[in-house]
């Protein structure tokens, strides 16, 4: 029978709408081991994916696990927003033979990891120096749009705050964005930030812009739109990507104002990672600061792209009481 290493302190996961990433926590100050990414759609639920992971790495379930999941955590039964998974946390714990199974919102886990990011793990996108103990905000564009924050307690500890800020109502910043919103209203009575700042959001923007231009184009995937934009060969794809970067800046600026996030704003997620080359030259930062009387306040707040390896897994490990090496 396979058994975990004596130094294995837990199992961690980062569960999104597209991929499920797993790793084992070897010990405090050590890097994660046996990291593996599995497609979410290949499994019926979390328990099945965990069983497949453990079988592939040849390890029995350790005593404890923590999963960072792209979903609100409200009770034992979870039905995920951007994938077909629905499961009981307790039934999954029992099926795997775990002593404990903790669930975190994925961007709550990212917030837990944020204080551990080294300077080389962040791409600076403007603003000044962070105020050390001030609140920080995080946004992540992937399959959906994740949002969280981090505040200092009176005891001096960083406290992550999970939320569902990706589902706030989209607010246009100019007439062109209002036109896009009117097109999207034809499909949805409520257009959230996630409808335009995510993988599906990029696809929605591409289709809306085509309608506004009065052209008929094939439906493209987010990956194809990104490729068309970054290659410089497709003007409509480039407009969609640029529009999403601007809207990301507007939403990030809203978050910074709401939190008073003088400690900075971190952005990440799979979509952002693929746009790394474009973001510094995009309208992101200008849109971030475009808040009228509070433009000067926002000009001093730093924004960064998260380039750290496995940040949500690192945050999940911290929830188990282990600080892993980068």
C-alpha cells in the first residue's frame, strides 16, 4: 500500500473552472512537491480528482488537506459556479480518509500568500511605494474574476477577506464602454465585471465589439483572441484585449478606493498571465487612476502582476500552518 512520506504535512489544491492543481506540503520552509495539474472537466467532483491525483503520484492521503476553490464557501454543500462540480465537503473528507479537509475561496488563499511574495515575483505596473500596514486588494482574471483583500489585525497579523467582487455590476467609464454594455444587456439583464474581465469575458467583448462595428466574425476562444491581439494581425482582437485591460484597471481602481488599499493592488489569474506583454503598455494604469477627484490618491497606490509560482497553493499551505519555500 502506498504511504505518504513522514515529512508530508498536508495536501493542497487550487480548484478553478478549468484546471485542478494539487501538490503535497513537504514541510515548513520547503518547496511544494508532486505538483500536478488535472483538467476539472475530466472528473465528476473534487473527491474523484483527488483520488486520481494521489494515484498518479503514488501517495496515500495525508492527515490534512486544504483546497483553494473558485467558489464561495457556505456550508457543507458546494456547487461550483464555473464548472459542473457539486459535492459535500464532509463526504469528500470521509471518502479520502482525511482527518481534516479545509476549504478556502481561491482568492482568499491568494491573499494569504501575498505577504510572502518576493520582489522578483511581482511585475510593477505603476504607482508609488506601498504603505506597509495598509490594506491590500487582489483581483484575478481566469475562468472567472476573483477578488479578495488583506488587512492587518490589531495583533499585527494579516487577515484575508474572501468575497465575490467579480460579480459586482459593471460600470462603464466612457461612451464607448456604455455602448458595449448596451450590447451585453441584450444577453444578460445583469452584466457583472466577470462578464468582461475573464476568459469568457474576453470572448464576450470580442463579440460585442464586432456587433458595434457591424461586422460578422467567427466566435473565437479567449486563447485565439489573445493570440490574434499579441501577434498584431487582428485589429478586432487587439481592441477586445485592450478594452479588457482598461476595464480591469477600472475595477481595480474601484477596489483600491473601497478598501483604501494604500498597501497596493495585486492582479493575477491565467488570463492576466497571458497578457503580461501587453498590460504594461495598455490603458490599465490610466483607467486605474481615472477617478476624478481621487486620481491623485490612486496615483500613489502601486499595482503589480503576480508572477509567483503556485501562489494559491502556497496560500492553502499557509492555511495549514506551513510557510513553503518559493
